[in-house]
């Protein structure tokens, strides 16, 4: 399934256009059931076409604008592998679409920017992490969230110990030995051994292999701060840590033979190793927010939060996942209008505030309503 990254999200946040189309829809099901998602998308495309015509675009131009969506509708293999939900973002020069394991509510928005709040819920609670699967015959780096996974290519990096040894010691042979995984009936795990298992020579060969892997990882992860989880035979962990230079390698690893596990199995096994990391940051943010209540640096009013977010004043923003407020913000007048139902030119001010907070370097948590301070739908902490 597609991996939604923070880089993707920032690109979507920064996009401005006269027509930005955002669509969310549930797509759960295979076979006959998968047709329901296709039907929903057809209906949303028709609705979007009406919006475009109402904005003054001719029918032929509207159809051409929405053509990429018609191509998805007609892609039969795509609908056989679809996830639980789909998110689509379209302008005249940009087209992003994601099949994600999240059952979105059906939603269409046409405005001058994308509607992104449903994606923020995925990212802040199910943050990005990496899995490094190590074995004698295979090396895999996986880019994961709690519900999605994508394999990342490691260029100029040996993908097996034998390949690594060819660089310096082509005459040495590395054999495969089997050892039963304790507590499971899975296929035996692969472990390394050579002439004299456990000798210093053997460890040196493995350490050299891991240093080459670490060098390759540096090219991919040099700007990252996401956790990295090791999966492999347990005695390799201490050797890898000796070679490792990535600061966010987790203390806990997954012991076993990764060769017999799918990418999705590895994602699921690694999630408990990192879940506390993401939940901890949200709790720390709530603890940090607490002492500022009543000091004038917090608000629950979207009419204060939206301008502050636009002007870079919001340090922390907490929003209920079911929170929404239609309205508009005029930067020149620094004024907010709020409406009970959407009017022409309106957008969700919660979504607007979240995007502006993130663009200006603040932090946003979209979470369950009972976690928002004081039982409100929104809570913002100002920098000053």
C-alpha cells in the first residue's frame, strides 16, 4: 500500500491553485464489493464536475481536468488491491492519490488549497518508522506507518554477507545453519557461521558487512529522525549496534528469521517497538501545555487560533478528530468569519489552522475528543 510521508504532506500543504480538489472515500472490499468504491468515486467525480461548472469552467474543460480520476476508475487491477480508503488530490498540474488502510468518510472539497485534516490523524498517531531486516541471504529496508509499508531500495550496498565478502575475501565461504525459533513453529531461522562459528574472524566479516549496510542507510536516512527497528537473528543485534551510526536505532529489536516474513508481517511485528515513542510525544505535549492555561497563551476559540496559526504564533495545536468549523480568514484584515454551514469561498478553519501551524514550524495533534484539554474541540498554545 502507498506510504504517506511528511514530505508528501508538506507538498500538499504548500500547494495553492485556483482549483484544488480533495476527495476522501471508503473503498473496502474485494471482488464484487470492490465495485462500491469505484461507484463512490464515480459519484464524487460527477459532484466535482458540477462544482467546476458552477465556478465558471466549461463542461469540456471540467471533464479534461478530472480525466486522471476517470483513468483510476477504469483501472481494474488497481481496484483488486485497494485498501480500506482512498485520498485524492488534484490541481491542473498536480495529482496525488493514496490507497490507505483507513476507512475515510466520503468527502469532497473544492477550493484554493487542499483539505488535509483526515491525513493528519494518520500521521501523528501512526508516525513514520523504518524496519531493517537482516539475514545472510537478504537485506530489506522498509518504510512504515502503523498501517502501511513500502520497501526502499538501498543502492550501492551488498544485500548478503556473501556479496559483502567478495569485496575483500572472495576465497572465504559462509554457510547456513538452522536453529529453531523458540516459542514458535515457524520455519527454522537462518544464522551465520563459517569455519569455526563464533570466531573473531567470523564476527569481523559480519561487522564489515554491517558497516557497509550502515553506510548505505546513511544515504537514505541522513535527514531522518524516525525510529529504526532491527529484525534478525538475535546474536546479530550487538554486532550491528557496533557498526551503527544512525542515532534513532531502537533499543528493542525483533528476533527471528526475516526471510520467512512478508513486508507487512515485519511492519506489524515492529509496530509495538515504536508505538510508545509516538504516543509518548503526544503525552509530553499535553503535559507541556498544562501550565500555560490561564496565562493568556492558550485558546479554544478558532477565531483566535486561525489568525495566530497563519502568523506563525501557534506552537502547539490539539484538535478533535471530529472537529470542524466552516468559515473564512482574510489575512489583510486579519479577520475570521465563521458559519454554521459552508458558504461560497469557505473552508474548514480547523484544517486551515492545522496546515498553517505546520507550515510555520508548529506541532499539530489530531486526536480523540476526550484528549483535548478542557473537553474542547480545539486547544492552541501560542509561542508568545
